[in-house]
């Protein structure tokens, strides 16, 4: 007995007509089997519709609708993710194929707070939290730092919950980096 069902033109036409009427692929499969006296499984009928005939049920196709949730958020929306807290600063173009919190539409909230309080972030710098609390967005708790200085801070275990100690550590790292560059250059 063959496990592969060969669909007739009449059966394919039935699927085209009934796919929009049925509540689910299980319902479509049940109607199909009742009409044609077959014992097909739901995945077989679903695969025939979606993969071979390229027809889909109109509802819940597993994709966002055009202009779906990510694009519907207004400018100024603040969202927290696993990697940080972001603020939407620009509208996402309709034809943009982005996912997540991509620049220039979303930026880290600490960067926005710093920019509003102190002007632009220096080139090659990121904004760190002096007290180590990534939810403390007070302007006096934010400070620009290079990635090289951030690495040195971590290597020396100089990050502290005391903002004064952290800022002193950053200054020491900047001095060490500058001295190393001077030695290497001449």
C-alpha cells in the first residue's frame, strides 16, 4: 500500500474552495476525508495546501501584518530587552527589513539621556553607568568611556557601586592607555 496520496483535480479544487471556509487545517482535513472517503492526516493536507499548491488559510499565517507591532510604536517609546533599554527616536520606513532595536531608529536610553544633558557622545565612546545600576538613568550617573577603557576596568575589577570610585578607575584606565600609546609610537 502506497503512503503517498495522489490528489485528483477535483480534490485540489475542493481544497481551494474550502480552505477559506474552514476554521483550521484539522477541520479541512475532516471535511476532505468525509467527502472523498480517504483517511489522510492533517499534516498531509496542510503540506499539500501550503507547500505544493501555495494556498494558505487567511488567518494566522505566522507573520506580522504589514505595519505590524514593531512599526506601530510611537517615537519616544522606551522598551527594555535582554541587552538593554532602548528608546525609539525615528520612524521605521515601511520598506525597511529590520528586526529588533536597530540603529538609527532605536538607541540605548542612556545615550539619549547623555546627549540631552551634555551634547553628543564623543566618537568611539559608549555610555556607562557609574554606579553599575543599568536602570539608573540620572545624567550624573552616566559617563562616556571607550571600549578599551571598559575592558581595562573589567580586567582590573575596578567597576564599583560607588560612582566616584568607578570614575577614578576610568581616569586611571585612560591614563594607562595613553601611556601605552605614547610608548608604542615613540
